[in-house]
């Protein structure tokens, strides 16, 4: 007897005036027959990657025999965005990026199924349906991400349905199991970054010179004013003397999470200059959020990840300064994401700000005065009361201890909280800077170093060594030596026994008790 015949046999149409005592298979859509319905993953805490297989099982416990049921399993990836200018005008936008469907039991029927005609069925009790799905790969597969204004999530959705028309639109029960997916971003194939340079010219050299001016450049221009060619040369030399050149080099174009970013800043000044907080380097994340529409405006959010403050000390002889600053990519940072530009993007920048004025007071977000690497200026009764006078003493006090010493990386110098307000610093006079985009990824593949061509001298040395016999040619190969003898354990070695074993051995040597029959 087949399985479906059992359900057909139980179907009984009672006659008029008589009650039926047979068990009638229930329609799971009309009656609440589900006792337990859940989905379990074999590895619930694992982070999955594309082309990997995710395994688990669906558990269904029903109270009664049912017919014409289907169990649909769907892998879904969706993006959610909260957009809007004001907090009350925010709208939620949801779009499915990926959807893969399969049936663990049953099928999808377009036509109406007769309740008396049992296509399939499940008996009363617990049923387990194992599954194994492959996570797809391609352009529509992105890493899981979640932040205040949006998210990209992956989940498995199992739906219990009654077979019939539009069965997917009216499931009896659903269960969702979320799981994270990581698409590693490789940063090893990025091109090498180029040096960025900013040239500043003093306003005194740009202004027209006057005859009564006592400046050396003005006197030089006045002495050579008879010739146009000499005048142009004098203006050029005067401008060169009042020029500040800032060059920034970043070691790589991309970094992995947890790596150290090295920034080398070179400064060429026209005079002796020093400042304990002259260089502020910040790792910035710029997030742009939109609702997906063409006419909708994009919102921009700035997040300072970490920051380093370094002193600037221009050598009075060479009028040059070279400082190396370090930043670290936090472990909880997002990767660079630009694939869904209509919804949101994440980009990272290394922002370098150079403070070229000793009159500027560098303040943090909590209005704390920065005097160097985590130093706070607290004027006492012996020190000048005015803030400007106290700032004037800071560079000398800090540079005396740091002069002549090479700066090495120290993670304690990196600030993660209460950083300098860079936007406020940009509005000050004699402050310049630049932003260099960098890519934050998940992995760095091993770079195969290209062999450099040998020089003529190296080629001659290689030929000479190959023609002459090697010094160790007389040594026999490794396989010509006799094999190492096998290890044979020595069983005759006596070992000290445990106290309990010694006590048992002593008791065995004693005389046994006399038999009870003799008494």
C-alpha cells in the first residue's frame, strides 16, 4: 500500500445524521496544526564567503496528518536604507539584491488543488528536512553591513505553504535565519600612490612692493627697477624666499583592517618655525546615503576614525622638516564600499593638516588645548595667564626633549577619542592640508616580487661559480647515508609506583584472615 493511499483511505464522507470517527487529513491552511517550525544551521556563528556551502535542517512538528503541503526554502539578500533630511521625514527603502528559491518538500501548483485529491502529505509528528545551499558569487553579492542609516543582510527563509494558486503569497508559517557574508576586498593589486604636494606663497610676496618698505625683498626689487628683466628675476627670487612647500607620501594605496598606515610629511619653509601641534593626520570615513531615486539628494556624513598629532620643527640650517606619522585601521572598521552608489557608499581618506601659525590654538572636540602628543596646557600662577602666551612656550618645551631623536611607531600616540576638530581647524589662518583617498579591504594576497635583471658584474660572478667545482661536491647525497635506527623502548627500567599501589602490594604480602569455619 502506497503512502498516499493511506491519506486517501482516511478520507471519509459521513452520511446524513451520522458522525464520523475516522481521522480526516487536515488542510494546513485552514487549521492551526503546526506545533513547531524552525530552521537550524550547522554552523550558526560562522562568517560565510561566496561559493561556500551552507548546511542545516528545517524542523517541522505538526499535530495532525496533513495533505497538499509544500516547504519552500529561499536565500535572500536585501538592502535597507533610511533616507530623508529630517528625522521625521525619513523613509525606509527596501530592495532585494538576490533571491534563490528551492523546495524541500512539495512543489508549486498554479492550478487549484482538490482537497479530496491528496498529491502529497505528512503524518503527525516531527519531520526533519536537511538542506545544503551554495552561496552565489557575482556582482550582486556584497559583504554584510549594518549601520545607523542602512544595512545589507542575508537570511534563509523557510515557508510552509498549502499547495494551490498563489501559494507563495499566503504562507501558513515562515521562519528566518540570518547569517553574515563577507566578500573579501583584495588591496594588493592597487597602483602605487603618488606624492602630493602643496605650495604656499606668503601674502607679503604677492602684494605690490612699495618704495618705503623696509623689507629685504623690497629693497632688492628697488635696486633693480631700472631693468624689466632684472625686476622679474627679483620678484621671482622674492617669491621663492616666501614659499612653503608641503609634500605627503603614503606608503600604500590600500590597507587591510588592523594594519598600520605610514604617512611621511616633508616641509620646506622659508624661516625657522616650530609648533608642538603643527601636524594633524586623521583617518576619515565619508558615508553618502541616498534613497535610490535619481532626484533624491544624497546626504553626506563624516566620521573621524583615528588621529595622530605630531610636532613640527624646521631645522634652522636647512629650513626643512620631515615627520612620519602613523595611523591604524581599527578592527571594527567597514571595508571600502562603492558598489551601490544609489543607496550608500563608504570611502576612506587620510587627511593631513599642517598648522603654520603659532598663534592658532588647536582644540579638541571637548575644547581641550592640544600641546603636542596628548599634552594639556594648564597655566599655573608662575606661567603666563594669557592663553596666547602659554601657547608660545609650548613648542620650545616640547622640542627640547624631542630634538635629535628619531620618532618610532607607538600605538599609544594614536587618538581614538576626543580628537581635534578638523573642520574648525580648516577655518583658521595659515592652515593648509590635503586629503588622500585610501582603500580599506579585508585581505592582501602574497605579492610575487619581480626578479631584477642581473648586472654585468653579477652575471660574470654567476658564470665563474658555475664553471668551478663546488666546495661541497665531495659530500655524499642524503640518501646514501644509512638510515637512523628505530627507537626501541627499554622495558627493564623500574619506575616508582604510586603510594596507593605500594600499600596494596604490602597488604597482599600479609597473612590472610583465618577461615570462619574453624571458630
